[in-house]
């Protein structure tokens, strides 16, 4: 593979005696990974049902390698059920090493297409709030789809410039992930197009953007909160020097140790302008040291305010009060009737209706007037004239035990693929022809979407844009 000369020279300076081992990696194939969605299935249960060979990624509890030239996990019905995300192994590290617990307020600031946001959402286990943002609205659409597929409901998906976002969320978040736009040097082996992109926009271009994003994230973090900053590049201007810049601008931040793994390398203080010793706690990932591509990670903590030693995270982050627009005074009869088959209790104060769309909001949402958002909360469905039609996102959110009318097919049943293609199904062997109404279609116990039953035939309600061609 032909690499830019100036890049090779930089890597020689950076890696010294390890340079030859690094260059040898370009002669080897890339690695393929998948990450199990623990919101839907345990790692052990997935290992039991996984229909193709996988081997554990040693530093990611829910990550596995698969043989990408032999199998296509993206085409399997379990993918359509949101049981896993396909992701290059080292790219799993940032969301894995940001300590997120259920109930927290978490921001993924550069989130599309959702490789990290889906993991952060899974870690929240349906409690707290995930705000997933990407400046590109077209990329944010893909992000929303992946979060829906993963069954994440406690979320806001936005497409905002970070500086504008910071006006809505002052000192609000417990945890922030910045998977920064970068020059992508760590992805040269995986994607040759990255070399051309690097020649157009290199480290100097991205370093300015990264500094701006870091400062905005700092303003949105509550005292005591943590930021995980990551790039998939090797250049010091985008890595050690970006963190050095933040610490100089915001001295209330300190660098924290990252859960170690033998294959990680330390950050390199000598690459910063002030030889900042603590940069050793940041992590560099090189493809010649582990089976993955290149990354950089830094975990940062904002100091607690001296007068707030009680440490209640909820004291900071005064937000504009949310308007009452969309709030439901009376739950529509059609929704009540549909809900007879749903096994969880609807909390009326979390329902919002905008036009035909019915949403189930996270327990706490700020006023987002003026912000560009793609989704607030879980889209339950459409309230049309005298009927309620449940959404694809709602189907993906539901577990089998959450709904009473289930049609559960084995993965080997050819009707699964027919369903995913949008075809009408014959199901009279499974339900009495007298039954009718909305059925949750599952594969081996995991939801795929809706079907509407009438006279022994199942009308396909799988979202048109998601169908297999
Ligand atoms: C490395 S990618 C994120 C990948 C994503 N975290 C994932 O794991 O799937 C960086 C993202 O930053 C977005 N971006 C570019 N400039 C930005 C800016 N100024 N502010 C916020 N996001 C930006 C890009 O649209 C891109 O989606």
C-alpha cells in the first residue's frame, strides 16, 4: 500500500524501533469485529446462538472477531433484530472505557453513525438520558436508525454545531464522549480512501476543529463529570497536544487512568509542547501491538466545585424549563386500547403528541426550542383517525415479554427473510384464523417489527426503508 512520504516519516519518528513492525501490518488483512447489544441479549446467550464462528476481543467484554471475508453478519436476521453492531475492534474501545452507569446524563457529541452511541445507550439500560449529536444532518439520520435498531428509547438525537448545543446544556452531562472528526491515519489499512482524504485535510485542519469541540464539551460537563476524547489518528497535534490545550485552557480538568490492556501503549508526553508527564495516562492503540487498527484515547475529569462537596450531580446544569407543548391531558382511547397488549405501565406525564406522532419522553428533557433535532424520546407510533399504528422504533424497543401478541419464528424459518423483505406471510399454522390485530414479529425471541393479522394472513408492517432488497 502506498502511504504519503511525510506520513511515513512522522511514524518513523514516533515509533522509532517499532516502525518496521508497524509497516508490516499493511501487508496483513484488516480485522472485522461485532459488538453485542447487551440491552437486548447477554454476551453468554449471544455466544450460544451466534450462527457463525466468533472469537473474543480480549479487551472488550462484549466484542468479538469474525471472519469478514467468509461471513456477512450484516445480512443475518439477528442483525435486523439489533443484537449486534459491526465495528472495527479498536473503535470499540472509547465507549467501552468511558464509565457510564444507568441513570446518568450522557452526551455523544460526534456520534454518527452510532458506533459508540449504541454502546453508551446499551450501558444506560434504559435509565437516564442519551443525547446523540452529529453536525451532519444526513449522517445523523443513520445514527437515529442505529439507535432505533438497538432499542434505545431514552434519547435525544440532534444535529447541531457543538457551540450551539452548549447553549442548551450548560454543565449538564455526567459523561461526554468526543469521538472527534480527525485525519484518520489509523484507518489507512481498513479504508484506502482515507489516504486521499488525509491529503486534502490533514492534522492541522482537524486540530482546530478538535480544540473547539473540546472547549464546548468542557462547558457542557458538570463538575465531577468525565470526558472520553478519542481519535482514529496518530498525529500528536490531534492527540497529546489537543489534550494539553484543554488542560491549559481549563485547568479544572485532570487526566485519568484508563482501564489497561497489555496491547495498549502509553500516550507520549514528549510529543506535547510542555512535556506534560500525565499524558502517559492517555492511550495509544497501534495495529502492530494488538489485533485492531489505530486509535488514541484520553479520559478527563472536571474537578468538583469546592462548595459542592456533597457531590450531587443533579445540582448543576440549570436548564431552560421545557414548554408544555405536546403534553397529553387525556390519553387517546386508541392508544389505551392498543396498550391492553403491552405489559408495561404507561406514565401519562411522559407522553407527548405532535401532529400524528406519539412520543414517550425521557423522564427529563430540556427545552430544545430552536435546536435542530431528529428525535426526542421513543417514537411510539402514529395516532391516526380512530386508530393507533405502532412504530418500528417501538417494536425494536420492546422485549418479547413486554407484549402479549407475539409471532416468534425460528431463524431457520423462511418466513423470517420474507418478513424482512416486506412480504405478506401465511401464519395460520401459528394462530387461529379468528385472531386479529397487531402482532410483534420476533426471530428466536427477539423483536423485528410489526405485522397486522387478519384472516390468518399477516400484513407486513416492517418499515419500508429498512426492508431487505
Ligand atoms: C469519527 S466520526 C464519529 C464516528 C462515531 N462516533 C461512531 O462511532 O460511529 C466524527 C463525526 O464528527 C462529525 N463532525 C465533523 N465536524 C464536527 C463538528 N465541528 N462538530 C461535531 N461533529 C462534527 C462528523 O460528521 C462525523 O460523523
